[in-house]
C-alpha cells in the first residue's frame, strides 16, 4: 500500500504540472478534465470517449463520472489494449487521469468537487465511490477534500460560478479548506463552438490567483461530443 500511495502521489504531482499549463485555449482540443460517460449521467461509452479523444488529439483528459471511477477504469483498459494493437498510439494517445465528481456541502450550498490522480482503492475515498451522494460528515466539503488528499489526489472546485452562492464566497471558503484548484475555464452558457465564458473566467481566475490555486478546464461533457457540454 505504501508503494502504491507513493506512485499515486507522484502522479498527482505530475498532473499538477499539467494543470499549470492550462489556459483559455487549452480546452477542448488539448486538455479536458471534466467528462462524463454512461457510468454516471453521460451518453458516451468509455470506449467511444477514448476514440474521440484520439481523433481530436487530446493530450490529457480525466473522466469525472459522479461518485464512481468505473468508466475511467474501462477507458484506461481500452486505451491500453489499443496501444498494444496500434504501436504508434503509445506516443500520440492522451494520458487518462483518474477522476471523479463528488457532491459536497460548502457554506450550506451543494457544490461539486472534482478529484484527480488519487488511489481509488484507498479507504478514505471509497465512501465517495458508491454511485451516490454521501450524507452527514462525509458530505461536508472539508471531509471530501481531506479524503481526496489522503488518497494522494488533487481536489478542484467544479464550475464555481454555477452555484447559489457566488465564487467570491465559495472560492475563499474552499481555499481555506485546502482545495488545490478551481475549474477556471468553463462554458456556462453552452456556446457553439465551446469556449470559456469570458466574464466568469476573469472573475474566477482572479480569485484563483489571489488564493494561490491551480486553474483547470473542462467541457463537462454529458452528450455525444467531447467538444461541447450537451
């Protein structure tokens, strides 16, 4: 277990370096860290998601199904099989990072916290991988963030301008609990083609910089195309 945790911790440090490269042009064709499959409320099979990611030329991605990593596991196995049958994919295929989206209570608001690059077998994270929202103490944001960290991962506040309280309230609160980053680049009005919402992005980025948080990007895809949300 100690060796596995060390590997997971090294993985999260590598992902942190990727996050530091993210900008307004990163998503959806270079990086995409917010994707859903049929294993939660998305419409894509994990295999279809991987096929699209290869076709688009994505460098790094994370499947962040709600309260489960089963879609991520299927996708990784499929990608590994493709690499064996198509050798050049070893050099061009995207990296798939372990991910999950977890409901949590922050300032009495239901928010979504994205977990990345964690050990899904770690006891701290298993209560959040049961395909349902937790209750009681486990539902509190401080405990969600702590569980992701204990499993060697990174915690990110998803779409911080989509909640009943403002980013100006939520981001400082999340930062005080030790969250690692915020999803700065997000399309709140579902534009075609996908692009991060300018006003919200500027506001969230300023808060992220002020609180020394990483900025991530994602389409929050629930439909059949990785290039848009729905």
